């Protein structure tokens, strides 16, 4: 359902899941949505993933393999 949204919508929805803001807190769903946003080029989402400590500087997911995000741009 969320996969057809634009990158900003995915990012902000992910933040809502992360913080439990108006929706039940769900860190897994937050990570999924923020990752999708980052994959679509959202720089805020890329920063948030790094901030969360879930990706390294090369964009590798530290929990389950590659995120598929180019963190060089």
C-alpha cells in the first residue's frame, strides 16, 4: 500500500511510526518506510537511517544486508 507514495510521504509516515505519532509505534515499519524513501533519493531519509545507526557510511543495512541506497549523493 505505502509503496506507491512519494519519497517525502514515505519519510514522514516512517517518522510517525518511529515516534508513535498519531499511530501505534512500530520501529520495523518505520525502518521499512524510511528505507523506501531513501531508496527513492530522499536525503532526509538517508540521514535518518545513518542517525538511527541502522546503516553504515556505505549504505549497508547493519541488520539484514544491503539497503540499496546510494549514500554518496
